[in-house]
C-alpha cells in the first residue's frame, strides 16, 4: 500500500514528438504549487528529445513522474498507460502540445473540492498560429448549474467538443464503468459520449481552463491525409454498440448522437487534408452503411440548408450528387478568394 497521501488530481500527459511544445505544457501544468497534484507524463517511444525534456524537468519537481514506453502505443494507449499509474481522486488528460491557462489548476481543484462530481466539464479555446483565439463553448451549454446535474438535464452537452481534455473525471467512476481509450484515431468519439451518458453527476465550469493549439504543420491528424481516417468508423461502432447494449437507458440520446456522427463524417470526407481523393468514394459508402445501420427509429434532427442537403444525400447513398455539390462549393470558394475587393 502506497503510504503517500492521495493526490486530488492526476494530470496525464501523453507525449510523442513534441519536444518544441512540451516545455510550455509542463510549465503551465506545474505552475500551480499545490502539493496535492501529480503529473504523469508518458513518453510514447518518442523519436525526438521529448523523453530527455521530461527527465530533466522531473529532476526538478517531484510531482512529475515519467513513464517511458518501449513501443509506440498511440494517443489512446499512452493515456491508458498513464491512467494505470494514476493515484489521484480525479484524472485530467492534457495533450503535450497544448497548455493550461494561468490559474486553471487551482480553479479546477476548488470546484472539485466543492462539488465532488463524477465529471467536471471545463471550457477551452482554440489558439491559432497567428495568435487568434476562439472560445469553444456552444451557446449556454456550459451555463453553471446550482448543483451537479445528469446528462438528461442538459443533453446538449453531447454537442460540445468530444475532447477528453475538457473533462476532469473521478478515477473510481472510470474504473466502475470500465471505460478506457480505444485504439486508433478519433479515440475521443468512443470515450467522451459514454462518459457523459454514464455519469451520475456532471458539473460545469464556465471558464477557459484549456488551450488547444491549432498547429500549422502536419503534426495533427486533421492535417494528415491517410487511410487511417477510416478508423473513425470503428470508434462510432463502439459507441453505438454500447448504446444498443444499454437499451433503453440511452435511447433518448440516439438522435443527437446520430446527427453528431454524420456531421463528423462529413467534416472528415470533405477535408482535402484528411481522406485521400482515391479513397473518398469508399469513405462515403461507409458513411451510407452507418446511416442505414444506426438511423434511429424515431428519426433525428436533420440540419437545414447546405448541411441538411449533405445529410439527405448520405441517406440516399448518392455519391455522384455529393461529389458534384462538393466540387461546386469548393470552386465557388476559390473564386471568392481571388475576386477583387471593392
């Protein structure tokens, strides 16, 4: 039995090939002098100097523990490795190329101590290379309740960013529901939604506590053309299989989850920097299969306008019309970009 007192929060940082960004992340996490946090950084067999950066920093701050994996496990696997070693009452996943704004750790600690929820959802902002920032909350979804709530009280929380990094979670709750990160890209799809659906108490902190770096390079999967984008289908199959197995407990969430799934697929297939052009038809066909397989019996809220038209084309399995619509839209956008301003 570990004689050390249990930390309030275990902050888990998966690290891979981010030596240039890692110091800022570590500085932001360790800036709070609170002794009741632990930081577990998982070096996911990184080929750059990330491991050395971690070891050097750990030598100066005993709250940082470094785990060096002998083989690359991917983002989900690295997070799981950190979770296996965590001792905190709560766990908070922070990606190594992002950072926490000043005061975030203290604000989260205070909120957790006051409410003790299963999940605390915090707001985030996206930070672009030119310094521009965009706050991530949608409408009043993060309006703070007087006490922790359940997802049924505010189902629009499912529409928030899927990122695991905006959710601070009671570790015993994760263990009780058996939730871990699945292998493959888009691992947050099959983590965040089950997390919120299973939580008995969700608290909301209407404060930006996470800065998500929008990288200009090709380090992010959103800028990486690859067949691996097809792995998103496995993640949503895990999600909807869970919903099926839990029926009828999660039936009320099927329409919104279905809408989110199709929206997500359309973002991926429509992005030039994700699905390679020769594979776009095959990706669309997989979308059609999932549309037919998981379409809720009661239907779902189809969006209006152009987005709704895309949804209907997926429902009809009409790739030719979708491809023509996409080509026309992109041509019009190029013309607008070169048109002289008056």
